[in-house]
C-alpha cells in the first residue's frame, strides 16, 4: 500500500524557513523518516510538495486510485482552501493532517483549518516528528 504525503506552500524551504518555528530538518529528512516507519509496516511513501493549490487538488484526485491513505500538511492553504477540503471529501481512505508548529498557540488566523473537517485526526506542534507519528497512526488504521 502507498501513502501520499502532501505538503503545501513554502514547505519546500523547510529547514531554512523560520527555523525557530519549523526547525532545521528538511522535507527530505521527513521523507527518510516516513519511509523508514513505512518499511516497518509494509507501507510505501510517496511525498509531494507544491506551492500551488490546484496542484495539491490534483494530487488528491490522483490519490483516489494510487494511495491507501493521505498525510497532508496543507500549510497556509489549511486556513483558506475549500478546494482542497472538497477534493479530500472524494478520497475514500484515511486522511491525517499534520502541522509542524502548534497552530493553536499562534496567530488567531491559524487556529481554523478547513481540512480538519475531513481528517481522521490532526497532529500539531510536535515539529517534523509529527509526520512520522502520523505514519504510525496510518499503519494502525490500515494494517
Ligand atoms: C503549518 C502552519 C501554517 O499556519 C503555516 O501557514 C504553514 C505551516 C505548520 O506546519 O505548522 O505554512 O502548516
């Protein structure tokens, strides 16, 4: 089974981007950690990142036939995107939402995520380790 890990805008610069908030690990480090957890449970990881909302929507469409589950950090689109939420509603497997920072501890505009309405659960504030934790939960849900 394949798990899609989708990352939204500005996360391509993870590691360089506001390290005091998001840490110094890169998206490649995230992929390595998640691939390792996946291997423990016979799950394959495909990680994707885009700065474009429509691209993320299209990857969710692709996941309908290609993925058993989705782990998504929609980044800033969490707080704005009905389009990503609607796409996720058409996906039949589990959806887990990850935020590196604790969005509830930050500015009020980060407290609401449209995507959470479709997520089995949300991990926020555990740094990049949140992705690997989500992978473990994905394994619990799928294996
Ligand atoms: C984020 C939190 C969002 O508010 C922000 O826009 C991001 C990253 C996080 O992982 O903590 O880009 O999703």
